[in-house]
């Protein structure tokens, strides 16, 4: 099957690129002729991308930098002005992409187009006329994300744009049941299939030698490492993670916390570490390329995800599947897709959001009983092998595509 996969996040410098890259790789492994757009750029060891025409923004002139700064300033003034600018940029940016995609379609028309749904992306709406079945891949609801703060930040323009982007699709895949439910409540009259995030089972797996080497490097030998990998965003609840750390340290347990990542709340997290006197008990490691995360995940004995209580929790955390593939038990807030994945399984512990003592109580048996932790580590790996590979997830999308008929 020849498949055109379109995602503006393929060459992003954060975790959002992982899904697309792994999707493309899994299609190739399964023997499909897959064409990614834009072309995937090989990431450098530092996490940066090699420079080509699609990364020309790295070489902005002084005038262009000034223009971009002015534009960002205008966007910050008013949310309607922000979305008007986004609408303008999206329209003309899409026109440029459409010309390039038309050349690909003329050279060799695909049997299926899969595109990642993005705000103010009008490419799919043009490709509809080629009469190729299209599947929209919905990984998040941006308008809900925008309204997670104290002030409602979405507008009728962003709501329209998110809805408009799904119209040309014959079917939709989503990464969690809450997203499916939300789209059904919005009366989306298309087949919707849940295809959770996955993991590269060869990249992410237990490695005792790597673990020992990293323990020596970061000075965690003799400690049970509780860890988090991801961005520092408010809805990840890292301030609660640090409160749990303080509780366990006060209980005189042999723990050390590892936080890998950075983001909007980096200053807040650093302040919380100092305020809670955790400097000797928390190690922060800056953002790492995905390849290095597969190595550093071996530092972690228990993963902790303290998401706060949210009205609509639709996330399907990529890292959760990577933890499990690496044989790491997970203690998490009882929310959304996480609950349906971990509930009743030996390698998962669920706690009500915000219950700091509850998180500590869930962690204590895992910290204290090394043999039990090793046993459920094996359970986690076996489960990941059975249910979490990217190839099995991609197979669901291909089957859905075949059910939509041909050109």
C-alpha cells in the first residue's frame, strides 16, 4: 500500500515529533511504501535538526527576527488578533505546502493519505479533491488545551479551524477514549477508532549494564530512583511530584528523584526544589534527544506521573508506554486513558489527583521490596510487547484505511 503521511510536527524539536517518526518507521517495517511530508530530517546528537530548506528559520536575518518578535508581541495582545494572524499564516503556509504535495500526488498517487490534524492547517481541505481516502490523526484538542489555564484562551476562529481540519477525512483515529467521546459529543459523523500511542520495543527495553553505568554517573547507586520524563508544563503536576519527594525524604526512605526535561514551568520547578530543600534529593537533566531518552530511562526504578485533577483529561502519555517497555512500574493519577491502561495491572498504581500522601503510600511498597519490583518489572515488559508496539498500532490504521475503499 502506498501511503502519504502528512504532519507539520515531523521535524519538531520536542516529543511531538516522535509519534509521526515512529508511525512512518512502522509503516516501512510492515512493507508499505510510505512517503512522509515534509521529508524527515536526521536529528543531530544534540537534539537539533540538520539544516536544509525546511529549517531555514535557523538562519533568520536581523530583519526577519525583528519581524517575528513584532508578530509574537501582537499575538500576545489579544487572542482574536492572535488567531487572525494564525489564520493568515496558516492559509498562505498551506498554499505553499499544497503546491509541493501536488507534485508528489502527480508523480505517484497514494492509496491512502493520513494527516495529523493541526490548527489553521488547510492542506487536507485542498487534497480532498484528489479523491484519495484520508484519515485524520487527532492527538490532542488544542482548544481545550488553550482553556486549561485560568483564562479562557480559545476563540470562535480556533474552534472553527479545528473542526474545519477534520471535514475532509473519511475516518479519524484518536489516541484516547476521552478524545473519541469528545468528538462524538461534537456530532462528528465519521468512523472514530482509538489507536493509543506506542513504543519502539527495540529502543526501549531494560538494560542492566546501562543502568549501572548511569547510576555511577549520576551518583544514584544504593538509591531507588523515582523518575519523570517530559515537558515542564502546568498540567503535568510536577510541583506535586516534588511534594511527594519531600514526603518520602521525611519518611527517611532511600529515594532519589530524577526529572528529565524542561519547559514553561522550569523556573517554578527550580524554585520548588529550593523551597522544599530537595537540592540533594533531586537531579534535573535537561531535554535529551529521543535516542538518549531510551538510554537514560534505565536510570528510573519507578515512574511517577502526578497529573492534577482536570475536567477533561484526554492525554495518552507517550512516556507511559516507554516506561512499561523498559520494565518500569508506573504510579499515576487516576485519570482518563492512564486509568484504563493501568487499572488492575500489577505494574500500575493509581492515586486520586492531588493526594500527596496517597502517592507516597503507593510508592513505599515498591521502594521497600526490591524483589517485588523486579517481578512486576517483568510483567510491564511482557504487557508492552503484547499491546504497545508501533507496528501493531499502525496495522490498525492501515486496516481502517483499507475499509474506506480505494481511489
